[in-house]
């Protein structure tokens, strides 16, 4: 994790300055982090679909069907659209739905209060948002509740055993400001191994995609920051006179969770 490595270096340098315990030879560069490929895009649904196909190819293998047992390769996808009506447009979408009800190896958590799969463009929360967010895969979208930050932990599909994925990508809707939205990637030791910001959208339809693919399955967790704020009854996007860049999520695509080595 580069920021931690840098902090450690600063600490060592400070100690050296204080008591001369450390010679200048400690000022060696940190070891390089794992190799990964960043795949990002901004544009309409056609442009994003083209990029998603490149991302899928980089993950390798094929789409493993929901509820199929853990596989050696391939990927899982979540587009939210098949979520039952009873769990749509409510603020308590189950955090483990995509490893228990529809097994795909993803467990959510947030410092907020819950999760929402939405078919109303979030107009049920706030009528002023009715035209704010387009769906890449119509028509359901996803957002955490009470915080724009959520975590995805990976499990061997359908089990409670931690898993590692080769890559993760997400389609965002309505990123107006570069750096309001990002995906941070962590290994099994909790070390941050990549941090990738979404570009701003280009206008038409307002989609962006952020993904990273590593050389092997080493990602235990991703933390998604979906804009500046969660959505509530008074939310106003920066594009509509507000001060916050409001952003929601559509498709998740990620490598098949693999066992820890
Ligand atoms: Ca969708
Ligand atoms: Ca926005």
C-alpha cells in the first residue's frame, strides 16, 4: 500500500533525524506493489458496454451463473435488475443477499445505515431526483443509505470462507466531478493495493466505469466511494444547484472469488 509505505518511510526518516539509529541506507525505495491494469471509461451506454467487454476479457473466463458453486476461473456480475420487488425501493436491502439469496460471493457493509436497490431513479426518496440518474442496465440502480461509502468483501460463492478476486469494476451514474467517486482495493492483509478515481461523465446518459484487473486473485475487499453524499429528502446534485456530487451505482463485475493461499 503506497500511502502506508510512504508513512513508514517518513517515520524512519524522523527517527534517523532524532537519534541517528538509521543510516541513509534505510532510504531505499519501497518494494513495488502488485501489477494491475486500470480500465476506465466515460460516455453513453454503448461506450460503457464496450469497455465492460474489455474488462470482462481482462478478467478471463466466462460468466458463472448465480448460485453455481465456486469455480476456478471466470467472473460474477450483479446488475440489480432481478432483485425481488419486496426488496426493491426499501432501505434495508440485505447485505448478504448476493451470497445467500442469490449466491455470487459478495457481502456488503457500510458506515451508513443500509443499502437500497431502486427502480424509481430514487424519486421515492426525493422527487427532485427523478431525472438525475440514468440506469446503464434498466432499470434498477444501487446505493448505500446514510453514507456514500460502502465495502464489498468477497467470499467463496455461497460460503462464509473469505475469497480473493482478480479484479473488480463498477458502472457509476452521474459522476459530475472527477475525484468525487473512487474505488479502493485491499489485499487479504488489509493493505491498500490500488485507488482509482472515476473520471467525470461526458454528458450524454452520464455513465462512467472504474475497474482494475490484477495479475492474480489478490483483492479481498473493495471500498467504493459513490459521490460526496448519500441521498435524502433534501438532496440536490451539484448539477442541479446543490453543493454535493450525488452518484449512484449500476453493474458490478468481478473475478470469481478464489481461496486464500
Ligand atoms: Ca441495473
Ligand atoms: Ca452527480
